């Protein structure tokens, strides 16, 4: 008798204080017994509601299939686990997981239902997925914006592109570029805005302000609604976006002045070599900055999210189905981390500086062939002691990239050949067995297949380029840098 009382005391203590819900339900879904936590969450009690239907608290969208599952447990006498939503006594939606076990040989087909509140975990999963999706959107925005900046030639176009991107990513931001004349008498707020540091986000009441730069005694400041920025990653995105804008804005001021002068003096279609060189150097600087920022901000945040998710999986016992989903999110984060690293490497290939042009090209060809239908043959002559300036190294690398892109998009070639030759001048010889084209159509504008950019890149490096091709006879490209000197 004493042992029985002790057992009853232990049972009452456990059922009273457990945070989970344990209920006994009959075949008509009536609650025969439940722990106090059920009523703490949903209100009422069994004495006041003896015919309580346990499915009354289930979310309407989940109720029908959950009732079918209950019938199936009784019919098969097999234990079943699932997740579903409920509505608590405050009208809030919660997520539950439950395990239903039939009690054999009972008159009313009783089942034991063990229920656990997993709302916090579900919110965490949802937050992780949301942040992952948001990071991908912000990452793509920065990549696309940076690429578009290479085509921007006027400060006014830059402002328009900036506002377009901010409106797209932050729809409720109502962005505008404020122009303050530094020679006018300014009120207190405008004077403060005039003094803020370029690229630094400042808040005044319900607005954010971030200075883009100065031009002709005027300060250009981006303003937007503060409520449009929901978390730190969006503010980092905005500062990064404006940082790219600042770099281009400063350089475009110089370029725009030069172009205004050139418009009155140039009598030919050919752009001067020094202008092309400036533009390509600016483009490479933008790529370098973007690669660095992606690596130091977005990539590190993605790695942090991955480690937190990994710790969550290792720290808690999680139902198999949920764990599979979390593992899928974990793999998605790894894929995103890999893609960011690939993007950083494409923007600024690390092997160029550390190992030189030849090894970097070998790495590029190996990587390209993995996803291409053509075979690449790479040969070198007299390049053992080749030393190139950083500008020429990156220039040649970009030219080769453009040749590969052209081959992949237009040539239908099965074989590509690259030769890097140091024979007095530095030469690059490219050939393929693709469909070719009529070279007469190249003049005067080179508007096909990205060849304009290639020719201008060569011209900016004091080189010359020739295209030899006929329809169905493949393409041969000869590039030479006559004034090349080792290390120059």
C-alpha cells in the first residue's frame, strides 16, 4: 500500500510539473486525461468540459488530416508521429509535435498522445531560411549592381541606378538623392548633413542619410525611410552599395569632365588609349573592392549562420524528419558559401598575384572544362622566367576569359587552343574549330560577341589584335604586345 501511494505521488508530481502535454484520448477524440500544461496553454479544464474534443484546439487547416491520422492509428494499432499547428487561449498559432500510441485491448480504443511545443524551433528554422534567402537576394543585388556600374558613364546615370536598386531591395524606403549647395546658407539639419562622413549611415528622426560624395561645390546625399531597414544585414548591404557608388562617383566626376572636353576635340571613333586604360583600371578596382567586401561581410555572416545551425543540430535531439529538413538548409548554406567564394575568385582570381599568369590560366582552363563541352589545349613558349606587371597580368587574364565566354556562347567549338609566347613581343594566339563568322561584319563597331571589349582591352595595354575567320572555318585571334618588357 505504501509503495502504491509513493507511485501515485511520483506520478502526480511528474504530470503536474512536466512541460510537455500527455493526454489519453478515446476513439471519439474526447480527452479522458491530460496533464495541467494542456489547460495552461488552451484554458478550460476537464471538469468544466467533460466532452472536450482534443482536435478543437487544432488549426482549422490541419484539423481534417490530423483526424484522419487519429483514425488510422486506431485502425492499424501502430504508433505515429507528426507535426501540426494549434491555436492557444490567446489566439496565437503554435507548432506542436506529437507521438500517438494506441493502448491495446481498451474498450474505447484509447490512445496516449505525447505532445511537445516546438514553436521556438519552428521560428528558428523559419528565421534561418528567411535570412538565407535574404542573403542570397542581397548578394545577387551587390553582384548585379557592381557589374552594371562598369557600363555607367555619367554621374546622373549612377544616381538613377542607385535609386533603382534601393527601391528594389527596400520597397518602402522612398529613396531620393538630396543635393546641398555648399555655398548657400544652410539650416541646422542641412549643415549637419553636409558634414557627415562619406559612406557612413546617419539617422535623423525617421530617416537615414548617407553621403555619396561632393561635386561642383554640392554635396550629394542619399536619404531613405529608416523603417525600411529591418536588420543589420540590410544596413551593411546599403553601406556596401553606397561604398561602390562612392568609388564610381568620385571617378566619374573626373571622367565626366574629361569626356566633356573630349567631345569637342575627338574627330574619330577610336577612344584614346589612356581613357580605356582608366576605365578598365576602374573596373578592376571595383571588382577588387566587391570581392573583398563580399568575403569580409556576406561570406562571414553565412559561415556564422552555418556554424550556429550546426551547433543546433549537435546540441539537441531533433525528430528525424525535421533533422532532414535542417540538414537540407545546412547544405544550402554550404552551397551558398561555396558560390560566394567562387564569385570572389571570379572577381579577383587569387592565383594571379600569388602564382602568376601561367598558373592562373591553367587553373581557369581546368575549372572551365568541368562545365564545358569543348577541350582546351594550353601551350607556352619561353615563359619560364616571365614577369608581368599586375595591370598586364589581369588584362591578359580578362582577355582570355572573354575568349572563353565567346567560345561557350557562340562558337559551337569542340576544341580550343591557347598559346602564350614570349618571343621579343609577348603574344597570345587563340584558335578554335567552331562555326566562325564573316570578319567584314566586325567593322566598324565590333558589336558582336563581346569583341569590342576585347579589342579595347588590348588597345588599353598598348597591344594590337587581329581576327581571322570565315563561316564554318573556326576563329583565330592574334594578340601582340610589341612594347612588352619583363616586369613592365
